[in-house]
C-alpha cells in the first residue's frame, strides 16, 4: 500500500471561519519572508474545522482583522477536518485542547507533531479564545494571540524540516 505524503501543516478550530483561517494566513505570510531554498516552503499550509461544513466564507470580523495587517482572507472557504487531511498532516496546530481531544476521539493516526497554537508562544494561557459572535476587538485580540505563536511555529517547522 502506498504511504500518504505528510506535507500539510493544518490549523484547526471548530468552525474554520475565524481562528484557523487567520492562523493559516498568518503562517503563509511569515513563510514568504524565508529564503527560497528553505524546506518549510515545501509544506502546504491549510486549515480545517472539527465542527463545520465545506464552503463557508470567513466571518466578516475575521476578514477585517486580517485586512488591518494587510492580509486578505475574503476568498477563503471552510473545510471540514477529515481522516484524509489528518493522514496528510506533517503537523497540526489546534486553537485549544478541546480540538485535540476531539481529533483523538474521531480520528486515528494523529501526527506526533500535534500542538495547541499557543504552545508555541510565550503566553501563559494556552487557549486561543473563540471570537465567534463577538465584536471586532475580540477578533483583533484573537488574531494577535495567534501572531504571538507564528514565529515559534515557523522556527519549529524549519527545525523539523532540516535535512
């Protein structure tokens, strides 16, 4: 049987319309500043939700929060987490422990590289709170929490992809 290529870095939240699309976009943006020959550029960065359906647009406040840092996610569409995605995962970054617990319950073969996003930050708190239904300030705080982890995530991935 052919082994599945594990080259995806997946950000996971519940609905995949707020937090994880922001994480995906922020990491993609950070990778653009790496050298052209950096192995991390060969990874596919994506996001998915544990409780969503395919094709939903990002929340309006998520789009606005990202526009404020020069990143456009307006064309993004939600993706439901599947076993196939997990089987392709090089690493998974979940917004909180409940997402990891849900993945462990419903799916098999999670990669060893499965973390909470804020494990890669200096924040004491390890939950990226869900801003869904909140005001723009809550989305900005959510985005900024994720930003605190992006450098750590990028460095971790660079270390893990070194040959």
